[in-house]
C-alpha cells in the first residue's frame, strides 16, 4: 500500500523589519518618549513654566525702571558744604545721592562698592577718587563733574536734548526674550535628551531595546525628534507671553521663527545625544552637559551682548551654536530679517547638529 503523501510543511517567514515597520517603530518610540516626559511634572515646570518666570522677573526688573541714582561720598571738610550746594543746584541733583562722611568711611564705602565716586574739595579745587576699571565709577566721575561745573556757571555752547529709548523694540526685554528662547531650547535639548539616555542606561532599559528589531538610528532619531514637538509649545508660549505682558513686537515671520527654532532644537538634541553616548552615571553626564553649556551661557549673548568681549574672540563666539541661534532669532523677531539672510547662522546650527548626531550614532553604547 502506497504511503500517503504528507503535505509539505511551510515554515513561517522569519520576521524582518520592513521599511514600513521601521517607521512604525520610530513612531512608537517617539510616542513613548513624549509620554515619559509628560508623566514627569518637573519636565513641565523646567521646560514651560521656568522660562516664563525668568522672563517675567527680568522684564519687570528692567521695564519702567527709574534712572539709576549715582551714590557718591563727599569727604567731610571745609569744602564739603560747597560741593553739596553745587550738587543741589545742578540739574542732575535728582540722579545723584551724596553722603557727607569722613575720609576713612568714604574710602571703605568706595572699596566695598557702596559709593561709585569719592569727592573732596580744598583750596586747590575738586578732587575725584574713582576706578576707571569700574564702569559705574567712570560714569559717576563724568556725571558729577558735569553737574558741578554746570552749577558753578559753565555754559554749554551747543543745545542738547535727551531721548529715552523705551519704545517696543529698543528695550532690554526685547533683547532678552529671543535670548531666553535660545537658552531654553539649549537647556531642554541637552538635559531632556542627555539625562534621559543615561537614566535609561542606568535602569538597564537600553539593554532591552537591544533585543528588539530596532535600529540604533531609529532610537536616537526618536529622541532628537521629540524636541520638535516641545519646541513648538516652548517658542509659541514664550512669544505669546512676551507679546501680551511686555508688548513685544514680532517683526518677522512666525514660520521663519519656528524653522530656526526647530533647527536649534534638533541641533542641541544631537549635542545632548553625543554627551550621553557613553556616560554611565547621572553624575558623569551632568558634568559633561554643564561643561558644554557653561561657555554658551557666558559668551553667547543670552543676557547681554557678546560684542563686549575682545574682538579677537568674537569669531569663536559666533561659531557657538547658541550664539548662532540667538542671533538668528533676534534678527527675525526684532528686525524682520528674512530666513534667507540667516544662511551662515543656519549653517552653524546644521553643522553642529549633523556632526553631533553622526558621532553619537557611531559612539553610542547600549550598556
């Protein structure tokens, strides 16, 4: 009797990661990353609330600020009352506060920063004690001398008027808000990604990802892309806050602002990935992130213009990613510059982000 033929056994195809599956994995990773961030209440505070509080505090401090009062010490002696009389008769008496004190008290107050200038008078004339290395001391010397000379009868041959630049676009808060935007994108990109990667490495979560059919590039790209979603909220929230509270005048295109902000977020996301690519401990990545960010906090013009630094270091400062981001945001927001005019700054951000991501992809360790 012939043996019955058995139907051939067809083995199921081994699972492969198709192109569609790859993008599904990337989307799932991105969704997971967003859910992780929203479940941490401190993320909401540091990413969204803290920049608003910082802008509010600095904006209040520098908006509608009365003229600074120059504190001077008049050395008690035969000519002290004459100096006080000249100050009181001058047109600048409201902006000069003079204390008549003894010479030792005047010197101590000047040394400790209480007084910007020490004035004394004798038969030879008026004597000023000031420090040219202290801007407030140098300005106080010029201001007080002008006040005393004018009160004593000096005539200005040329009429002059003063204009206070307090309109929107020329205030400190207008300079500050684009800088806060750039600083916040840097902080959230560096800490939000670098810290998260090392935390997952410490909790042995990255080892579990190794066992899945997931590419390293998908994982790193999902982490960097998560900054784009938060970037839209960060930039929009701070700009709306500046417009409503401080009457910030946005001259440029909102689309250009978002595109520059997106490039900045991705760039700092890549730098954050690079700093965390091999760090094993939270303490290690914290030190690396601070080491990277600290120079940009100081030099990149967040709170004051970097043009104050020596000209020899300005090219290096302009090559920093935060400097390029801040300059591009200020040009678009305050001057209405088109996106095409910011090519060099966009190139700086693209190079930093691209090189950082490629190096992070090459050096990244799962454990």
